[in-house]
């Protein structure tokens, strides 16, 4: 019998094995595909070398820096817009005009202004992260139970205390969901940036493997990027559960 | 607050005669969204009085309470507290909302919720713990300080909200159908506890309810509002001795007479 916890792994394992057999039976020659055994070998090779780790560091540094900057801007704007109706209406057209611009479309401008490297990538990632944070934290603040705001009024909380003691804790579970969304977008945008133009990080490494006709290495990088994305989200989920177990429970829709 | 009502002497005269008003509605009208909610309402509440406001749904009784809290501003007329116009909420006027589940901070424990009122009043951190403990004992929640609102029953949550209001050291306690969502036994228990709290502190109370018996049982005076638009339709003093008792007070002929009178009023106002 198969242990219960391993059952979900059964299908992927069978598929990988079938793919391996198929590549061997047909003696596949391809620039885009490689047998799983070759990918695994390339992965081990890459993990034991230095290049993958440098690339990972570069990608993560840009991702996290961009995420931090973009989230901070998006969060503060979102809270301000959620609290002040006047400010919200004042900014609405501006935000709706800038928001639809795909962040990647800013690459040419960012490249001219900042050149290759971290700075340009961080700016692009930050730009992409602002919007989910802004829109969702604005909605989170707007969705706060009106009664709580009345309690704040009746108790004569100062505006700073209202934000600190009512608005942020009440909106926090939903803000954190926005942060997780922004984090996954950040990684996507960072890698896209590197694939498109920026010669650093995992995106650039994937491109290098492709141009060297190393399908096995290219796919190994792809799997590695997937694993990083998975770990990033899992880490944030864990943080969410341990930080806001109670608040997420009581705050309704986490 | 385990009171022994038999040893308690009433602090107030049996028939309460308003003297200098503490809260005064002076020809209040309020339009909201193009609809007149209250029209030319005038009423005075004396210090230490327990005033109950009744009326059919939609008669503006909750709105009147929110005006007294400073949460709304009248379209015309003015609300005064000790002679000064109410333009914003005041810390010495506390309001107990009906929906206790929404008025408590779900991410704070019982202690944290009471603490919120003390923090904003600038009570030093060192003094808060004792004050909170004292307040929780007062409302009958002595061993529940570390619980979150979600872990408490409806009655306990409403007690907690009352504790937070008492932490404001209010001169006036506004209560908006505070026991409307609770079961009958819990409600009666809380009625007596509120009467005891009020007796001990001498706080003025405006109590909105749709339960006529509750209004008669608690109040020194009952005002009935007529709907569309809300205006004062009936006003009656409650000449029932204090302390009141859930059984004997409700059996008195005067209680039954008042109940009939108010019942007829509500029925006529709904027709």
C-alpha cells in the first residue's frame, strides 16, 4: 500500500517516468525538451556550481527590494485613499490612467534612465507591486466595519491612533493577502525583466542556457524558479498563519 | 455586581421631575438622504435621569440617540450638553451599540478592548491593569479578561462593551437597544445589572428600546416617538418604586396600566 501522504505525488511521478521512457524509446532530439534524467543531472550540476546561486541572489534581491518599495508605496497610498474620500476622488483618474500600463512596458524608459542592473529591475518590480497593494488595501480599509470607525469617533481617537489601532489591525489580514499577491507578481516581473533585457539573475541564466542549446539546463532553471516561487509563497503563508491566526479568523475574508 | 436589592435605598425620588437639563434637544430636525427622519423634536434629560425612548421601527429613535452622541448633526435646531452645543462626540458621553459583535475589536482581548478607552483617555499604562480588572468585575466578567470577543457569548460581549463605555467614566450613557439581540433570561439579568450600575454611579441614561416592558421596567420616564417623520408622540413618567424587581415590579397594577397605555400608543402609531 502507498502511504496516504504520498498519494498526491503518484500522478506526477508516473508522468515523469512516462516522459523519461518516451524520450528514450523515441530517442528524442530536441532544443526545447530534455529527458527528466538529463534535467536532474543539469540541476545537480548547476546547484554545485556558483552561477545558479549568484543568479538566485540577484533575482531575489531585486524581487524583495522591489516588493518592499512597491508595497510600502502601495500600502500607504491605499490606506490614505481608503480613509479619505476626498483624496480618493482626487486621485481616481490619475491612478486609473497609470495603473493599466504594463510594468514591462516601462523597460525601455527604465533602461535609458537607469541602465542595466539592479536599480532598473527594482524600479520595474516596485511599479508592478504598487497596484495590487494599493487597490486591495484601499478596498480593505474601505471594507472596515463602519461601527468600528464610530467607536473610534466616540472614543475620540486621534487620527494617528485611528490608523494605528483600528484601521491597520482591522485591514491587516486582507492587506497580507495583497502582499502575497504582490510577492508572486514581483518574482514574475523580476524574471521577465531579466529574460527580456537585464543581464542578471535567473531570467538571464535561462536565456543563456537556451542560447547555448542546453535544453536540460534551461528546464532545470525553470524548475528552480518554480521552486523559489513556491517557497516564497509558502513562507508568506506560514507567516500569515502564525502572525494573524486570530485576526485572520476574526477579520472575515483572509 | 452582585447587588442585594433589598438593602438598597433609592437615590432618586420615585417620581422623577426634570430639573436643569443635562442634555437638551431644542427643536431638532434631521434630514438624511432627502428624507426627514426627525421633525421638530424637543426634549430635556436631567442629570441622573433614566430616560427610555420607544417607538415603532423607523421612527428615528436610534437617530435621536446618535444625535445625542454627536455622531450626527441636526439639520436644524441644536443639541446641547450642559448648555454647550454638541458638535462632535465627547468622551464623557458613552454609547453602547446594539450590535456588540461589530463594536468590539476582534483582534483585541477583553482587556485590550477596555484598554482602548483608557489609552485614548491618556490613563498611564501602570494604572490601566487595575482599572480594567475593576471594570471587568463590575460587569461580571472577572475571569474572562484574556478571551477574545469571538470566544464570548452575546451576553458577555455586550457586558464587555458596557465595560469599555464605563471606562470612559461617562456622565451620560446612551444605549441603543443594547439587549435586543439577547435571549430573555440574559436580557433580564443585564437589565438589573444596568440598573445597579446606574444607581451606583448616578450616570444619566438614554435607553432606546422597542420592548415596552423593558422601557417601563428601567425608566424614570418613557418617551414614545411617532414615525414618518419621527416626533414625540407620548411622554409619561414611570411612578414605580425602586429598586425594581423582575417579578413584583412587573406585576404591579401601575406597570400593567403603563404597558397598556404604551401598547395602545405603538399600535395607533403603526396604523
